[in-house]
């Protein structure tokens, strides 16, 4: 009985995730929504590698700029390899999420080619995010240093 209830719960969670993807596509456009899912599929390993490297602990520059450079340096062939691996393994965020490649296919099939939200006023949002990003970067560096210098 517990197995059946868990199965129903996971199915309901997956349906909710598809609905959330659709809402994201309505706001940002289908291409942007699919692009985000692609980034989650193809760049996660690179981000994990960067965060585990000594660059976080000993770096003194802008952590986000260094991370962006690291992620951008991944070859297109490697990104495609990650996409194919994710399709074959039916990789998802976790068991409550559908496989990401299915989510991408569904989002791209939605009729939302144009974003409903403009970039006007994004400077204010960027300013708010910069404050939080600075706090997160400091915390990541502190955590990396405490692990490295134990």
C-alpha cells in the first residue's frame, strides 16, 4: 500500500513540475525555458568540478566571473555528450521530477515563442541579486577554506 501511495505522489509531483515548466515558458518564452533546462543538464558537472576545485578556496577575484569562465570553457562536444547521457539515463532533478530531456521537449512544443516579461527594470533586480550573490560567494569561499585547511 505504501508503494502505491508513493507512486501516486511521485506522479502528482511530476505533473506539478510539468505545470511549473509551462508557467515558466509563459513568462520567459519556450526557448528561454528550454535553455535553462539544458543548462541544468549540461553544465551541472562543470559547476560541481569548479566548486570542488581549489579555485574557490584560494581565489581572490569575482567568484561568479571565474565560475562563468570555467563553465563557458566546456567544449560543445562535451555538452552534447552530457545531453545524450542525460537522455539515455533519463536524468531528472530527483525522483519527483520527470526526466529533464522530456521536460525540454514539452517546453519547446508549447506555443510561447515570445517572453511576456520585458527586461525593463532589470537593473533594480540585478542590484538586489548582486547583494545576495556576494553573500553566497563569501560563504562558498569560507566553506571551501574550512575544508581545505582543516
